[in-house]
């Protein structure tokens, strides 16, 4: 699809985001940009791109990256317009970095991080990541994003996604109000509440970006392919809190999805959620 128009996402794609929890944008940033970024990441892995004998670990986690190719990838015009469409115009902050990179290598070894989860939004100062929290208004996170910096096929450890699972998480978070729940509490049953959701995987060419609802349940997996997978998973940060009751009813699709989960409809005029 041509994404060069003023509004890159169609009405059908926005509806799919509300119902399914994600939308895929092909060619969100250029292959050249992806290649320049990979060169930096390869250097920092300490591994040789042309020598698989140096690929001795199933996953290497790299830190924050804000160099030019990463900033360029995160701030294309297409993505900025899509952020407006999903999170609300003026309601998000531009990305200065692209978060952590879990670089996954072909390996029969369990990477040890392949459980189902959501990404938390606040209380990051706690050294125990299982005590990080999420709440019904998704404090600290407007979107979950998956940036593909290498081609990712079905065997290349694509992120697993539970379609529609964001609705289940919204219903689970609602009784906890603004305090929210820790990842430990959310994961107590292994995210069994979304186990009935159909699964898909985040495949695509380098330059593909998946924009996901912050409550979407997802998981890593073993790499069964032949070439390492490079992916960033930054949050889109909100400029202010999400609101589930707006006098002007100008809800973003992120908010509409939560309203649909709680009220059975994303139409305005439903009762407020107590915090």
C-alpha cells in the first residue's frame, strides 16, 4: 500500500487496530537506514556477521541507541502521521532513542525470555522488573512498537502476538484503577486469560514497523533460521494521560479499544471507570 498520503492508515486498518491490537506498516523506514543501524549493532554484539562460529548465545541484549540511523527510523513522516492517527494528534512525544535491541541468533538453546507478557508503563525505578506496573489508562506508554531492522521470516524468531489480547488485559486491569497491577500479578496465571486468542507472528522486511496497543500480549521465541534477527521494541511515550471519558468524545483508537473492552462499545456516552 502507498503510505505517502497525508493519512497513512485506512479506516479499515484503524478498525483492525482497535479490534486486533496492532497494525503493520511496510516500508516505514528505508532499507538503507536499517543497514546503517545494523552495522552499529553488529559492532556492539562483538560477533562477526560472516562467521557463525562467533554467534555463541541465543540472544544478546543491547542498550539504548540514539545515533542518526535510529533517530531517522523512528521519526519518518509516515510514522509520525500514524502516531497521530492511533495515539491522537499532539498526544505523544517524538522518539529520541529506540529502546533495547534483543538480537536473536540461530540456536537450539532456550533463550530464557520467551514467556507471554505485556510491556509495563511505570515504576521502572524498581530494580525488580516484575514489580513494574501497568494501569487501565496505560500510564507511561501510548503504544508498543516493533521495529524490524533485518528481514524476519517465520523461522527467524518473529515476535508472537495474541490477536485481540489487549481487550482481555484491559478488563483485567480495570478493577485495579490508577494504581494498576505489577507484571508479577498480571503473569500469575501465565496470561491464561488471553490463551484463547488466535496467534500470529511479526514477520516482514527490514523497515517494517508494527504499531501495537500497549496492552497487547506478546512473546519471544527460539530462532530456527539462519541469519540473526535485529529488532527494536521501544514505547511511544504519551504527552499526557489517556482519558476514557472525554467531553468532546475525541477518543484516540488506543482509548477506543479500552472503552470497547470495558463497555462493550467504543461509542461515547458510557459510564466512567473509577480509578
